[in-house]
């Protein structure tokens, strides 16, 4: 039997930004120049099987955001880059937010 060791967790944008800016300040500049990021988002909360890391919230982080130029609502997904082990850099992708009328169907 496999036990679930990960769950959801909420965290502030300021905490995520402080973590990322240490190794990838350019990414934060790009994100904040392009989007208005919600002050609260979420990540993956590590379970008790992770010992000292129990309760830590790790990527992927998800934050609702609004494009400053187009005003489109999106979900900003921030995760470790493919070479994170060597670079400590992150990457982000966008998910289009569902329109209210689509969510009700």
C-alpha cells in the first residue's frame, strides 16, 4: 500500500518571491513586470514521511495573476527548471483561467 506523503498548502507570494530571488532575481523581475500576482497561492506540502522537511511547502507553486497589459486572468505555475540541481533556477508556465460561464457548465 502506498501512503500519500504530499498535500496542498497555501503560502504568500512574498515568501515564494523571497525564495526565488536568492538564485533567480531576473525571473522575479519578469514576473512582476508582466503580472499582478495574487498575494496568496499554493504549493505542495510535504508529509510526515519527509522527516525534517515535514510541513515544508515546495514547488510547483500556483498563483492567480492578471496580465498587466491584456488584463487576462491566468494561473501562474512556478516550478524548478530541468537543470535545477545545478542552477537553482526556476521556470514558470501559464494556465488560462476558466471563464465564469465555462466553470458553471
